């Protein structure tokens, strides 16, 4: 039967079965998509709404340095996200930890990298100490004995930005009495673990157990890595400025804050000296300006008055020197220009004053 | 097209439009995106039940066990507290929460000793536990941490299931602490468990001075948990509020005396050959702190927890025993 109307001649009276079947399938497909969208909408996945930080950084992570940052755990409403693009790239030259495995050993996993923002993921609870020392990046690799998977060596390469910061964190973590090892600028061994600093890097090579074999493997790994690290070899200021005479080797430490547990003592070098039978702790800090140094000296004097008794305050054109009895032991502190130095907790006042004056004289020579 | 045909088609189209409009109205949520997701989160906020068991008055609350063999030590310690049957019954699902925070070898003392974990799991098995789950949330590479710490092998040796922190295993949990109100937690193992036992190493900690049984629960937190470091003592006290475990075990077979919580030097580890088993985390930690050679009077978080009535630092005044085991 023909349809009536102007376009009746073009209209079809019948629709083929194939066309009907295709139409039904399309309708079913649309209904299916609708149901799927609805079902998906019922499952709340916060990770879908979290920015992918690595995608925001300028440079994609390389195979040798995949950016390791787990963001797959649901964060609560209160969780803070790091600023996009901040510190998401490895600062160290790539490849420093590649092919470190000696014969018979292999990497357990890919080299991983952590920034200031993600360091806590690797060393939660300890990260703050490194951040105080202006930490830049951590690159890690784990090597495992191909014959015995219980034996492994973890390599931690901390890029601290500056040699002083690398030395600082190395020095404050060092346990007294451990054997020194010729590695980098300074190194030591604790059973099969090695610790050293070189240039801007602080390195830990941690063996999983005891024994001569793993000790040797650890040392080989440490030596291989040491050769790859650049260092201009310039001595640190504190090493030159602190007197060398009677200094106990390996006793220098560098604190960015809270030296001698005093919250006003910042960026301070400390060293131990043997004076006869006694040990003397000497400290020296280069402050940003003479004014800051004067403030630090005032804080030190306040500390002496609060916890001890000031014995003498000497002021000359060149320096100010204060000595105090801190309850059976003596502190002497001086200020010369923008330098603050002195000795702490010395058994004898005259010994304390002599040690402090010797330090002052040495500084004068170096000036 | 005739008039009849036109009307039929117009009616069909009208019905389709009306149907779509009704469907859209049914699906429409007037709350808007942010509010919708917030309320969805609230709906899914879980609460933790208490896993404690009532053992009646006069029960021994803490034992300090000295010895060399963790299995014998655990047996003797629990026996002094009334036997494992007082804590775990047949058919229980027991969650053992070790500290596997770092990918360190057991000898370095930064993680729970696999031998101690095994000893606890064996006792639970003996009591007839239907299932033993071992779970922790090391933020970085959990597989590596479980492998290197020896916990994975220890769990396998005793037929316990290691539950790794997969994304779907986290839920928002109402904690109700001073700082931790509601937070994302590795909740799945807690959902399954009928009993919970914390097994924590005794170690120095850079931020809170010592990491022991209370601090151990920090390992179940998800999200960006390092933000709590500024108020860590209050947050650790919040854990005592958050969870009431069946039992806690302080693993002081090795004690990491300095450079914690990560360690890395065998020279920092001291063999203390001690286990402290108890039901009051505050008391166990107060005693544990002495094993680090420190004065419990100066450990802030145990006093904060005590002030909230969550335990007692005066372990000497509690019903406690000291036991020597092989």
C-alpha cells in the first residue's frame, strides 16, 4: 500500500527484519551503557579524583629512574597533597645506581627515587632529619644474592645538595667506635654495612647480615659507587676553622640546628679534643652576620644564666668571651665578628678558658 | 503519512520523551558533586569494635619473659596470663599486626622478628584459630618489606595469610581521637578479624623517642600520614583510643637502641632477649621504654594516653609477672 502525501512516494511501508534487529541491538546497547554508567556512579573511588603528580612534571621518569610515589591509598578528607610538580624529579645524574650488582647478585627491583615530598614513604619517621639538612633526593636499589634470596644489600644514595649537608647527616648518624673505612671523604663500617659521604652525596650500603663474604660484597658495591660520585675535594669550612691539635679523628659533627641540644645554636661544627685525660667538646658556627652572631651570643649568655652561673664576661675590641659554671662543668663561649665558638661541659675552668682562647687565636691566624 | 499514523508516532515520541524526563528526574541528585561524595564517604565510615576479652578481676595483665627461644618464651608468658585459651578460641580469625614498616633484614631490629611472629601465630593455631591474618601497611613497596623482613616467610611457615595493603582494602574509620577524628585505614584485615594481636619491635624513634606497641598501629593508617609527625605524641595516644586489641606483644628480643626507626647498623642493635606481653598497651610501653635505658616519666605519649584513661604507666602497680623461659 502506498502512503499518501507529498513525500508519500519515497516512504517505505515495510521495515526489513535485519533493520529491526539492528535497531533493537542499538537500543539494547544504549540501555546497557546507561546501566553501566549508573552502576559505576554508585562506586566512589577517590583515586579517580586525585591529580597524577608525575604527569604534571615537565619530564617523564626514565626507565632507570622511575618516580616511585604510591598514591593508591585512599586519602581522607584531611589529607594534604603535595604541590603539583614540586620536587618530583630525581636531582642526581641518572644511572649512578645502574649495574651495581657484582657477579652472582642481581637487582631485586627497579631503581627507585624519592623527593623531599615523598621521602617519608621510604624512611617514615626519619625523613625529617634529612629534610632539616636540605635533602634533595634519594635514589635506592636493592641487590639480592642470586643463590640465596635471604642475602641482600640495599643501597641508599642521598643527594644532600651541598657537601656540608651530606657531611652533616653522615656525622650525626655515626655511632661512636665503629671502624673507619677509606671510602669517599670519610666512611665507616658496621658489620656488613658501609656509610660514607662524598661531594653532595651521603651513601648507605646496608648488608642484610654478618659474615666476611657479605662484608666483602658490600665493600665492592660501595667502592664501585664511590668511583661514580663527583667531588670537588674542597675542604669544608668547619674542618679548616676548628683547631687540628689534639682533635680526636672522626669526631667532627655538623648540626644544622639544635647543636648541643641548644635550639639557638644553628649551623654549628662540633669536635672532640683530648686534653690530657680529659675530653673537651669544642664548637664553632659561622653566622650570617655579626648582628646574628651577637643575638646568638646573647641567647647563649641567657642559657648560662638560667642553668648555671656566669663566672666572667670579657669584652675586647676583637672579641667577647663569657665563661660560666654550669653545675660542676664549665662552658666558655665567644663571639668574634660573625663567628660563635667555644667549649662546653669541661671539668676545669682554666682548661676550658685556655681551649677557647686557643681557638680564638687560631681563628685570628686564619683571618 | 495519514493523520492516524501521525498521531501514533507523535504519541510514541511523547512517551519516549516523558520516560527520559522521568528517568532523569529519578536519577537527579540535588546535593551536587562535592556534597554527594562527602555523604557517600560518611556512609562508608567504619568504626572499630573492641577486640578485648573479659578475663575477670585479678587476671594477670602483663608478663615480662626472659629467654632465648621466642617460641618457649611466648608459651611461658601466655601461660602465666592464663593460657592462650583465655584470649583465642576455636574458630577465631586472628589478625596479627607486626611492624613491617621498612625493607630491612630482621637482624637490624627495625621490624618485628619473624621468629616472634611465628611463635604468636603457632599459639593461636594451637588455640584453634580458624584463620590467621598477618597485615601491615608499609607505605613503600609492601612486598619488598614483607620479603626482606622475613615476615612473609614466617607467615607462610605457619600457614598464616599475608594481607597486603591493596587500594580496595582501605576504608574511612571513625577514630574519635584528639587529632585523628576520621581517617583512611587499612581496614580489611580488621573487618575479618575476631581477635587482634599487635606484635611490635622495641626501638628508638627519631621523632617520638620510642616506637613500641602503641606506635605500631600507626602502620595501619593510609593517606599521607607523615603530616601527623608534628603532633606525634598526641596521635600515638589516639591509637590507644582507636583500637582495643586482644593482646599486645613487645618484641624486645633485639632492641634498636639508636638511629631508629629505620636503623641500618647492627652496632645499634642490642640483644635484650625479652618479650613483654600484655593487655594494657600503656603499661607495656612504659616497661618497654626502660629496655631502651630511658625513663618512662619522660615518654610523653604514654602519659597522654594515661590522662585519657586508656591505660596505666604504673605497671608495677598492676598484676604482672616475670617469667624465665628457655
